[in-house]
C-alpha cells in the first residue's frame, strides 16, 4: 500500500525470513561463520541460541542459500515428535525411501540412514542435520540425536548436527542425563539483540534492499525504535511497518518519532510511555535528592542554627528592673537603695563582694 508512496519496490519490513534482508551485525556475522564451519568441517554438535525474534530462522535461510555443492542439509523445523518420527523426518528430508514396515522401527531407520551416510561419504559428500526450535526436543529424542553422531568411520563423523533454539536449549542441555550430548557440543554461540547503532543500521539496510534512495526514518524515529523494541529485529520490523503506514495515511514522506510511538501503541495494544518520561523521572529524583540534602544541611547542628545552638540565659525587661537579692553568704549592702537596672549583675553567680571601706559621705 505504501511502497510506491515512499519509492520502494517491495515491503522492507516483512516478518518472513528472507535471506536477502539478513543484516550481519558483528554477532550475526560470527554466528553465521560458526554455522558455515559446522557444514564444512567434521565434528559433533554446533549449538546456536538466541532470544525470540533475534533472526535465527533468517540465518538458517541464509545458510541454506550458501550451502556448498558437496553438502546436503536435512532441515527439521518442528522437532516436537517421537524418536521414530524424528528419524523418519530426516530420511524424508534427504530423499531416502523408507518402506512401510520400517517406518515405526528405530533400528531399521538407523540402519537405513547409516547406509545412506556411508554412500555419501564414499562420494565425498557432507550430510548436515539442522534442527530449528531445538528447545522443543524431548529428552529421549535428544538421546537418539546423540546416538546418530556414533555413525562414523575411523577418521570422521558421517553426520554433522546443528541445534538452533531459544535460550531454554542451554538449560535443557545442562541436564545431568544429557551430559553425554553436552560434551559433544564443539561450538556454542548466542545471538544478542541489536545495539542502538546496529538498530539504525539494520533499518537503513532493509530500506536500501527494498529500493529506498533517501532516509525515510528520522534520527529521532530510529532512537525511538531501539527504545521500544529493545533491539529485537522482529519487533523492529513490526514497528517500522506500522509507522510507515501511519506516515502514509497522513501524506508524510518522513517517519518521525511520533509515528513510531503511535505504531507501538497499536502493535503492543497498550499504553506506551513517551520517550521523555524516563528523563523527567530522573530529573524529579535528582531534584528531590537536592532538596533533601539542602534540608539536612540547614537544620544540622554544625551550621550554627539558633534552633540547635546552646541556649543562653536571658533576662526579660521586667526581671531586669527588679532589685537583685544578694547571696546569703555575702556581706550587708552599703546602702538600702535599689540597684539601678544598668548596674544589675549580668551573671546569675556574681563574684564574692570585696571588703567595704568606711563611707566618706557626710552624715545625713
């Protein structure tokens, strides 16, 4: 619908695993190299794991497109089956005919498969078994897969097995009863989500493959894509497809942050926090910390605040004008006149009175 509007030859963000759109980030390039090594070199198991939507299936399609001429690949996409069904599926993928009587017998199926592998080895051909969604394999089927690696000559294995699955596959292979299989895994690799820079490069790569000649996505839109998708390619595809459609309906040739945010609300079917909300929350937290620090400093005892300083004895004006009664142990006062306020002692404990000399005043 929007392809011609943006000058594209096809939809660039389809969720189908088209190997033409495979974006080789550093991690994806290393993982693909591991898979190619598993095809070309003899060994036991190659294990590739990754979160949902990180591009494992697309990598398998790319691997099949690069298969050497001397290699045959048996691809199992749904391994949730019994051991006889699993062996029969391998034979069907390799084009091996199996009679009806042998289809339910594990021994017959293994013998048929072993005979085929020996013939292929004599012709210089490599046989590779690729199991997608391998975390769904039952333990008894995994044990049968391990036994297939016993098909070998004196110099090399006749069957190379690549297990691809979600992180649960690692947990499955950590089981104690599957330790023999885990010891035969010669290569392990895990796919991580894309970084912020890789997300922008991923989007631009798919747009170029689809025929784009200009930057359709603004820098703000690319940043918002990574924030909302967490770098998962499948989620990026869904958001981009919906954002392009939203910009098309409003006759806009450039996708901004706003369209990506609206697309996220439609794809996730729930309210999505805006991009500035984490910044606002951080600023509010910093402000609260600053105000708290200021309050502690203002009312702390070390800043000389009157509220916490040592109290000083004071005298109210009314008290200051009253006569001061001398201490009991002091000598009689020289005069019975009241002491003027300005001569009232300032301390509650005056010094002992000095010796009083005879008055020189004339008698009255």
